C-alpha cells in the first residue's frame, strides 16, 4: 500500500515538473514573439556586454578568455555576412502545439541578401522518440522583393515546395550574387555609353538595348537571364536579339544574321563584360 502511495506522489511531482517546463517555454516564446534585432543592435549589445564585463572583472583570466571568444564570434559573424551576403533583420517564434513527444512552433524570419529582401514564415515540427530528436519544416511561405521577376518567382515557388531552408539560402546567396553582378554591369555600360545603351526596364530588368544614333531603327537587345535548375544552382544565360531596318538588312545580311552566334562565342572566350564591350564598340562604329 505504501508503495502505491509513493507512486501516486511521484506521478504528481512529475506532472507538476512538466507543467512548469511548459509554462516556462510559453513565457519564453511570448518574450520572443515580435522581437526584431538588427545586426548592428546585436553587435552593439555584444560590445556593451564586453565593456561591462571588462570594467568589473579586469585582470581576471576568465574575462580575457571571454573577450577573445567574443571577438572571434564577431569576426565569424562578419565573415559569414560578407561571404553569403545574407543578413537577418528580424525573427519571432510562437509555440502552436506541445505534447510529451511533439512540439510545433511557428517561425517568422526577415532579412536581405545583398540587394534582395526576403520574409519567411514556416512551421517547425520537432519529434522526440527514445531520446532521438528529429525536425521537419512545413508550410514554408517565402516573400521576395523586388517582385515580378519570372526567374525569381520560379525559384521561390520551387523552394516553397521543397521546404529546405538550407537549399533556399545557399541558392539565394548565389542567385543574389549574379543578380547584383548583372545590375552593376548594366549600370556600368549605361554610364559609359549613355548615347547608345538604354535600360527600358531599369536596372532591375533582364535586358539592355543598344541603339545606333547614326542608323535609325537599328537596335540590338542583350538579354541576360538567371536560370535556376532543380537543384537550386543559378546560371547566367545571355543571348543577342536584333532589330534591323530593311535597307541595312539588305546591305549586311550575313553579318547581322551571324551576330548572335558570334556574341555567344565571345561570351565563352572573353567573358560577359568583355563580350558586351566588344559588341558596343562594333555596334557604335557601324554606319
């Protein structure tokens, strides 16, 4: 009989412990909900903590060790941001469901990757079975800016279907690097050849036009797409389209017809910038 009473008390104690743990986690989630910290605020907090610690514990080995560790973390954070171009500006989470072996939390993330901004929302399902913990992401929703880019829209849609954040961020970093490279390249040629190069869709478009002021109606369109395959690998795809008046077409039929093929060959031989530079120089000298 005594053993039965002890077991009842033990069960009650265990139940109270689990309830206390659940309440503590709910309190932690409520404190984190809708809390946003920029990278600058994080670094400022670290430095403020450093100053307080060094002022109170100066001369102790533990403070010196902690200072070195914090400096190392700052260096790693700065390196990762420069390497990937990804900066997180906000995060919040909320517990939706919690049982003994399952926890479901809803996360919101915001940030930017170079000149592209993003917002993520997803549910994280954590399962515990015999001491082993597994996690799975569900209901992934991604919002990217700027919008209206077909390649980017396809990339976002496929990322939502896969539900892999690692693949998304790895692909996003590479995509944003090419996106930024294209933008700077278009800006460079627009500023260098303002009378020849035009940007009908601005710097965020995927093509530029070459217009020869000496020949009315003679245009070349350099199209620069950023294709992303099923594995999330971005690849620049460039091509040349021509718009030529009939009088000019009759005079230089062979040269104009072979222009796209020659442009693609130049891309392989000298790279994107040099191929565009050569094309602009040839185009501007045509009469």
